[in-house]
C-alpha cells in the first residue's frame, strides 16, 4: 500500500511541476506577443557542422499575425494574417500559402505568433533551467523532436530546434522592442504577377 501511495505521490508531484512550468511559460509568452526585432539563425547537422546561416528581422502582433523576413543569404518573406501563412521565396518567384492552423506544429514563426494557451495545447512543457523551457510536440507528425525557448529579462532571447533528422537550428534574437499595435497593412501579402503561388492544406 505504501508503494501505491508513493507512486501516486510521484504522479501528483510530476503533474503539479508540469502545470507550474506551463503556467510560467504562458506568462512569458503573453509578454512576447507584440514585439519586433532582429534574428540570427544557424542550422547544424548531426556532426555539429553549420550547414545554413541566415539573418533578418521579424514582427509579431497578437493574435496569430507575424512577418518573418530573411534578408541574407537569400531573401524570403513569411507572413501570417492570422488565417493564412504565405512563404515567399523572392528570388525564385515562388510562394506557398497554407492555413495558419496547419503551420503551428512545424514553424517557429507560427509558434511565436500563436496564443500561449494554444502553444500548451500542442506541446508538453518542461523547465530546463532559469528562464529556459523545453517543448515536446504532442503530435508525431511534427517536423521537430524538441524546441527550447530561452528568455532574458522576460524577453525572448533564443529558440533552439532539434528536428527529426538530427539537425539543430539555433535562432538568437536581438534588439527586441515591444509595440502597442501596428498597421494591418504589414500582414497583407502583395505578390507580383510573376510569382507562382501554390496552396497547401
């Protein structure tokens, strides 16, 4: 009987810890829903070698709206108006449009644009250290195994993503500024007639 109580006590303790981690993360995410800044992204293969680097700027506006502009090495715009996400490869003159709801499980930008409560619907949360949280997708079809979020002075400072192929992508944020609201025109996608557009569900 003591063993049963011990197991039950451990389960209750683990559940309480998970709830505390989720609540703590929710509070931080809610403070990072209307921000803009710069990002630097590096993707390493399984051997730890850098295979891709990029830099750019981003803009987030609740609910579910964002602009993720990669400037170097190749221009790419990812824009969400809250309902649709458009991925525009500028040099290739190609764009893909998909519902926002279908992008959250495999897109860092979509995760940052999602509400805190919805994030917790898609991920299990664990505290790794002070102001650092690990998220594990609840759905197996997601494109990454784990995602780590770090905060500095309550502002998001880094995101690390380990995908199903063993690659790790580190995104570092800089010059983060909060805003009280921005024009809706920031999230309106205006593609040139020369761009081929594909739709995904």
